[in-house]
């Protein structure tokens, strides 16, 4: 079972890139395929993501060492 984070603050592009390690274009493709959290328009010229959505997305991809085939 994955832990659900509830930190609901908006985080902007640089922090999302730092947390995920993914480029803007890769995240855009994943978002278009429904495989990345949706962005939110927070003002006419600004987008952001909910920190909890990003943290949960990361947590869903972490595989404990005992479950991996390494």
C-alpha cells in the first residue's frame, strides 16, 4: 500500500522538475497520456501542480528492494 500525501500547496515548474527528474516535455507527454498529475492554472500566466499529487505520483513508482528483480 502506498502512502498518500496531503501537502496541498502549489508547486511550480522548477520544483516539479527537481522532484521528478523529468523534463518539461516528458512530463507534458505523460500528462497527455493520463500518466502524470494534471497541472492547474493558478493565474492567467502561471501554472502549478499540487504537491500532494506529485508526491503520490512518485510514491506509486517506488518499488521496495525486496519486490524488485535486482
